C-alpha cells in the first residue's frame, strides 16, 4: 500500500507572466490542502433528508516554510516589482566615544545612509534627543550619515551607540510595494510532491491566488512565514491534478 510521511516539497510558479521563475518553498514545516463542498439537503416529513446534492467546491491550502525568500514573497503573494539590492539595518553601531571638535561621528555606512533609528548613551542606555542643529547635552543632529553631538557630552567622555538603515546594492532582493487596484493579485501554480518507501505522490493546483501571509516573530524561536491560498479552475477548466502509485 502507498503511505506518505513528512511535509513533502512545495513549488510555486506564476501563471500570469511570461517566463516565470519557479520557486521552491524551503524548510517546509507542514502543508495542508483542504477540499470542501457546499451541500443542499432535500427534506420531507421525516427527520433525515431523502437526498443530498453537492454544490460549490472549494480548495484551500496553507503552508509554513521557514526559508525567507524575497522572490517567493513577491511572486506568490505581492506581485510587485522585485529589485536587486536590499535595505539593511545597523543596530547599535559602536560604542564610539564622542570626539573633539567638531564632535561628529560618521557612521560606517554613511555613503548609502537612508534613515536614522536613534542614538543611545552606551553607558546608561538612555536615548539621546534628535534636534535640527546646535545640539545641547543629551542631544544630536544629523546630516547625510554624520552625527554631531554637544561639546558638553564630549567633555563628559560619553560614548554612543547609533542605529540606522542603509542600502546594499550588491546582494539581496527588495520589494517596494506600490498601491494596487482592487482585484490585482499574482496567479500561480502549486506543485506538491511527496515520497515514502520509493512511492511518489504529486498534486498540482494549476491556478491559485494567495489569501494571507503571516510573519510571526517570537523570542527564542524561528520566524516561520505562513502562506494561505485558494485554488480555482484555469482556462482549460482544470481544477486539480493528483497522481498516486496505487
């Protein structure tokens, strides 16, 4: 007899664009495909129905895949423009002692600096206050990745830790989402494959649309994205294709 063990392998391929790149969902935790129908019962004068007819069919699915891939997010869920590069975060860079006049610190990634995320006193953990110019004690000003502090803080020997965002052009992928009209969504094919004791089973849902993407961050645990999707018939009228050995 044919049995199945494990979460299998899951692939997604866009069907609404030319020359799509198939995406394999990595480190699959689980996959669930649900087939459901509405029914209509014909009742007479007795308690049990004398006939039950099947109505509309619905196929829904969900998966938890631990690997984070920008192409999977974009092609399966957002349908936006995937661009090379990434926006990164420098968290608490330093500690760096405030230098003598002009009391300025140039961050490591100043050439691709994007936005300030705050400065803290490295010794006390107290946040400093951002001002437009001429900072007093406990304050800082900013211009193009250069942070300027007060002479009073330099005289006090204060060291700071700086957080900010910056761009990396050479690695990664980036999705900068534009507002879309209602109804816009990428269509894709789902291919689910599993094998056990040399026997394979394959399920293909030729036309799907994503309904939910959950990104749940937890302390002392991995963030595992969860995708939900619904299937529908393609132009050929095919709803699903299931292959088994037996």
